[in-house]
C-alpha cells in the first residue's frame, strides 16, 4: 500500500473559510484608515445616485431629480423615499442651474426622459482633499474627477 501525503478537501475548505473571514473582518478596518477613503466613498455614492436618477428618468419617461442638502450632508431621489447620507466631515458645494436651487442649503440636478440633465457640479472637500462629481448637461452622465 502506498501512503499519500497532502491535505484533504475538508482541510482546504476550512483554511479557505478562515481566510475569507479574516479578510472580511480586517479589510474594512484597513480601508477606513486610508486617508481620503470616506471622501472617495461619498463621491461614489453620490455619482451612483445620480446615475440611478438618470436611469429612472429614461425608463419612466418623466423628469426625475436628485436634491442635495449641503447642510445635512444628505441627498434624496425624487418620487421616492430613497436617499442617502454622506459622512459628516465632508463639506459640500453644488453648482447647478438657478431654477434648481430650493434655498440657501438645498439644490438639485434634474434629469429628463432623453437622458439629458440640467447639469451641475458637486464639490466634496474633506481635510483639504477635493473630489468633484460632474454631471454633463447634454448627456446627463455623472463622473468623478479630481480638480486640477
């Protein structure tokens, strides 16, 4: 009889599960310590919400908008109770069409059924790091940029 040396399938699966648990627990803690990670996450959340509003406008054939409250660091999608909060340490500024300004701390970006938008720029600033979410008025596309 020959004897084989190696690992069983059960042993390999146990190691893989332990590795996955370790990565799942340690990964988020490591990324929270990276400077600017909250800023990038906030910009991604905002860009994703803008893309969702654009998709809703196209699919419904009706105007949709995203309303941003720069005082509360909160955004809302029109026609629903969907929205989100951005980290409190991020300073927001929005440049948009005059007709989309609600008051001194709330303004929006409107999307039309053809995918176009009123356009605008949302500037996120955290500890001197700046990212801009830019919405093109012609195409309605939202993209994240680092200013020059």
